[in-house]
C-alpha cells in the first residue's frame, strides 16, 4: 500500500510541475507580447516626432527661402520659377512624411504579428502541459493499479 501511495503522490507532483511549467510559459509569452506592444507604441511616438520635425524643417526652410527670394527682389506671388521651387519643396516634404508613415505601418504590422506569435506560443505551451499532465495522471493511475494488483 505504501508503494501505491508513493506512486500517486509522485504523479500528483509531476502533474503539478507540468501545469505550473505551462502556466509559467504562458505568462512569459504574455509578458513578451506586452513588451513588443510597448515597443510598438514607442515607435509610433518616435515616428510622430520625426514627422513633426520634418514639417518644422519644411516650414523653416520655406520661410528662409521666401525671405531669400524677397531679398533678391523676386516676387514670390508671380514668379513661376519661385512658385515651382516652393511647390517642389512642399512635395518632397510630403513624400518624406508619407515614407515615415508607411515605415511606421510596416513596423506596426510586424510588431502585431510578433506579439500574436508570442501569445500563441504561450497558449500552445500551456495546452501541451495540460495534455501531458492528463497523460501523466493516466500513467500514474495505471501504475498504481498494477502495484495494487501485484
């Protein structure tokens, strides 16, 4: 009878360890996903700052160019080459800001996929530990029954 009890206690301890291991793996995966999402938010803030800096740079350059053209005696309202220059600068700034937004979107998608994969990995580890635990319970009960019948 003592051997049967030892087998059952051993099985319970083994099952508990498996389940706790699965829970720990899931919690670790959830933390990894949280960290990825936090990094995503930081990247979004950084992108907004870059876009704002590019707009500020454009505004400063436009003001300087208008002042330089005016100082040179060119009428910025009627001089088509000045208007074309300013329009081209505006277009370049808009393209730069668009590239920042596109890159941020790509990084966001990558982060979302990584966080989702981390969570899936954690869930899979938890499920695997639960299935292993059920198998171990069955094995333990079978061994205890064998000891009991011997």
